[in-house]
C-alpha cells in the first residue's frame, strides 16, 4: 500500500557515496571540455568562437558525432541516480527548493555573467554589421534576440525533469520512504530487456526526429533531437537507483556493452559518411539507421563504462576527489575558459586537428584550476 503524503516516515539514513559514479561523472565532464575544445575547429561551427576547418576537420566532426551520441545522455542517467534518495530524505518542498538553488543559481550566473563574456565576439561582429547598414544594435537588444542558455541547457532540462519527478511522486501518493524500503537490491535487466530498450528508444527517436530533426534548436536546447534519449536515460537512472541495478550488473554486461558500442560506432560513422544530412531526421530510412546505431552505441558504451568504473575505478585519492568535487563548477564555467583560449590561440597556424588537440591539452587542467578559484569565492560552495 502506498504511504499517504501527510504520513511521512523518518528520512532514510545516508547511503554510502558511490565513488565510482563520482569518478564516471568526472570523466564525462572531461568529455564536455574536449567536445567544446574541438568544436571551434570542426565543420559544425556551433560555438562562440569558430575558425574555418581544413581537411582534418572531418575527423573532428566524427569525434563530435560519436561523443554527442552518448555523453549527455550518460549525464542524465547519472543525475537520475541521485534523485530518489534525495527526495526520500527531504520531501517534495525541500527537494524542489534545493534544486532551484543548486541548479537555478548557476544558470543565473551563466546568463548574467558568463554568457556576456563569451558572446563579446559575436556581439562585436553583429554590431559592426548593423552599423554598416546604418542601424544601431545595443547590447541589451542583441542579448534578448540571441538568447541561449549555452551549455547550461542541461541544467534547464534537469530542472524540468526533477519537477516532473516530484509531480509523479505526489500523484502516486508517495511521501518519504522508510529506510528499509528506500532501495532494493534487485537483478539488473538481462540482454533481452536491454535489447528491447534499445529498439524502443530507436523507434521513439526516429519518430521524434520527424518533427524535431537534429540541428534544430528549440528553447535554447541545441540537441533537441536527442530529447527522447535524455528522458529515457534519466528514468533508467531513477529505476536503477531504486532497484540497485548498478551493483548487480554482471561484468559480462560491461564487456558486451563495449563490444556492442564498437560495432554501433562503426555503423554510426558509416551512416553519417554515406548519407550526410538525410540521416538527421524527417522520417528517412537513413534517419532510422542513425537512430538505431546511436541508441545501440549509447546504451552499449554506458553499460561498459558503468561496469568499468565500478570494478576498476571505484576509489578516490586526493586527485580524483579534487576532480570530482569541482566537476560541476567546471561545467558552469568552462565556456569562458575555452573561449579565452580560442582567442589566445587565434594566431597559431596549424591544422585544425592540431589546434583542437593543443587547446584540449591546455583547457583540461585550466578548467579545473579556474573552478578551484571560483569555488574559493565566498558563498560559492553553496551552489557550486
């Protein structure tokens, strides 16, 4: 019988910290820095600073396509893992207030401070173009007309997902759970269930991209075509947390996941190379092949990474603890660091792939160093 909302049990005891999940999140954060370090020198040109790509830019494009296919979905899964127990401890009101503080404050920091910094180049170019046409473009008008949450779109979507979770819990009549029922240790899904999930996600993604093809930005979300994956993996995270799937996944599932991901990555690259823009959506056969290969790759590599980090990377020394502690701050502040480096390296003459590699090598340590400085500011650790 479900527990009435107005008869809440005592909050559950604090669970041991999942160090392997923390380390996985750090690795995913490193991929975010790599992704945004590479994009300026690729043919995608979806960054605040861009340079024309040379012939090596195609390799960078493939890296972006493969990375985009899973890394933000993995972030949503990891985020979902921590939601049920947090709600259990705090209840709906406190959970939402904390989410608004921990996610809303960084979003405001981005919108009011970091976004103006990283868009200076775009505004200057737009203002000069307007002046040549005899018109004036004040910054406030540019700001409103070109609104974007940037990489903080993830925070916006996570806030929405969290609110929907609270709504579901309230409609289901679930308040805080008792400690002994908060988490079960169950058997992880088998191969048939995982394959069914991949097929279902592929079909939903294929249908979704009939109206929201890749490359279309909606409400500031640059990867709107991946929304079914983000929602599905967030829900998987919620269920996995409650049923103890991370602990019960066998080692063979990780090896099978990596093998599947390897084959799916080859298929993904072949589809993109052979069909180009026709694979982006609109109900085409290549878009179906794209959805299937992406879904298989994402699920496979996430399975492999979860098992790998659980079995091999489940400890933290001083370095890993430092990287984990500052990972979210890196997410919020890294665009300012990377754009500054983009401009600093603008005079370097080198192939696109070489400049991307150089920027990445500099940006990774510098982003964490900047995050350390930011978190040292008074009050910063309350939200970062």
